C-alpha cells in the first residue's frame, strides 16, 4: 500500500485485495474518534464514529457544515442497523433486499443511542450500506457504524476522486483512503420510509423508476424538483439546502429542447466573452458540435445519463481549476439519473435557470 503525508493528513492508496487487508489503521482511527475520508460507489465520504457525538462534531467542523444538516450513517451489514433504529418497516426490508449494498439511503426512526449531533437534531437516522469494496473493508475494520457525509467543504462540489478530497480537507482530517475514481458520481438516493408512501428526499444513484419497481407508490418531495429556490424549514435529509454542490464559477443552467438550448447558450457565451469574462460551456456529446470554437467541455451523453452523473462534480471542479468565471450548463431530461443530475445542477447554480 502506498502511503504519503500531505499537510499532516495520511493518504493511503488502495488498489488491490492486499491493500484492503491493511485498513486496520483507518479503523483504529475511527474507534479513537478521528476522521477518515473513504471512497464509496457514489462519492467520497468523510467518516467518523456515528455513535460518538464528539466525532460528529469534528465532521461538521472539518466541512464547515451547518449542524442541522443530518449525517448519513454507513454500515457494513444489514444486521448492523438494529441497534440504531426503533423499527424496520416491511417496505424497508424489501428495499434493502433489492438495493443493498448500493446507493440507497433509508431514513428510519432513530433509537436514543444515536447521538442527535449525528442526526442533525432529528429523531430519525439516515442509513446506507455501500457497495464499494474499499468502503466495506474500511467499515469492517472500524467495527462501528460510520457517519459519512461527502468529503468536501460544505457547499462545494462533492468529491469523486481522492484528489478532490485532498484539495478540500488535507490538514483537516487524520487520513484519506484513495480508492480511485468513484463509480456513480452523484450521492445516494435518500428515501424516507417513516412515511407512507415512502418519499424521495434526495434523488441519487437509485432512480425513481427503479424504486417504483419494488414500491409502486413511492413519491418525490416537491422541493427536489422545483426550479425555484425551495422554501425549506427544518432539513429532513442531507442535500436539501438551497445552495449546494457549487463551484467558485457562476453556473447558469439552460432547460428546454436541445436545439433551443444551443441557440441561447451561443448567444449568451458571446455576450460574456465580449465583456472579457472567462466562460465555458458544459455540453453533452450530442450537442457539443453546435458550439464551434467556443470553449466547450463534454460532460457525458444524453443517451447515457450515467456518464453525466459520473463526470458532473469532476467537471465543475475542473472549471474552477482552469479559472473559468461562468459555466453555461445544458440541462437534461428529468428521468432516470437525469432527476439526480438536474437536482445537483440547479443547486450548483443557486437556481439560476434559463428556460428556453
């Protein structure tokens, strides 16, 4: 296993089975109340002992995260949820059988033993069982449930590589486990099973359509699909804040028929360029050719929304690294993973949306 130290943070590169066996040090850090960033199949998580309120406090401090924003608890086996929850509805058992391990977070009524610093003050707890082999090995080594929000500074694009985590959190955490690029690229779907019918509070790696194959009457919280800043009182799940996932650049999202989007983006690009601003287009493979010599990055294909989800946060960070001031982003249809992509893009733009 390759190990280096950056700003006092150990960085462990894990690439094979032999490396997985060497994660005991990471587990020991969790048991001591320290923080360890780790890869999952969605994005990198910032891990701390979920049953230690001081560790939860360290997570909020390291991220600069508001303390009313709940943390997702990660477990290595379904049986590990029993000491954390007061009840497991039958519908949750069906969902776990289908989607765990995987990118689905379920919200349960929490036992008193779960610190309210972990739950953001709520009497519910969000739990998931990731499918990434490094995450599972790390959780097994920790021998504790691990609270793990995205391993980035609060409000920034979520991290899909260890490099992203190093940029944001080196010097703020004890260890970063480098497991390479994540797979899904957007966070897990958060589904509240304390209500009937279950409700999606954050779209993510498991789609609405997939959930409805198991639970046909699943609903979607209206705030996740609104195209204006939602009025949110108490936050029920991670990712529900108004401004989130945002780069330093201003992001403008264009929604409508692709040919109309192209026309409007070209015109606005030229306006910004004439003003001397550094502008870039985040386009799809099907439309990128319409922008000519304008600075254009292909984030993925409309025919493969998973490719867009996989690249989205990485591209937002690349624009910042290149000094881009304005990002003109094509919207996609809100079906399948497109629902999660548009949820993230709208929040990254602070709901600066152009309808065409």
